[in-house]
């Protein structure tokens, strides 16, 4: 299977997808977000959606890593 252009770029820069825990400023509860960083982690990206359950965030990570061709770090 050939990789798409965005997958080749993601692999070249060493993209990694993972779950990050954040605290909801409204009520102090812990939430989970999908995160992406390239090698070195200088420009991390956090999803705007906060998931109440870690399984939901992990599903998002798996879908994003598959689309990008990135490594998923559990």
C-alpha cells in the first residue's frame, strides 16, 4: 500500500499522537484530549474537544494516527 502525501510528511517529521490529561477550568474535573506533536515536541497540538472518558480519547488517537500515518503512544 502506498502512503498518501500527508502520511509521508508525518513520518518524515516523526509525528506522534497521544492522550493528554487536562483540568477543566469550569469545574476542576480531569478531562482527556487528543494530542499530536512532531519530533522534538516544539509545536504540540491539542484537540478542542475534551473527552470525559479516556477510552473515547484513545479512539480519537487511533483514528488520527491512522489517518496521519503517525505513531500512537499509549
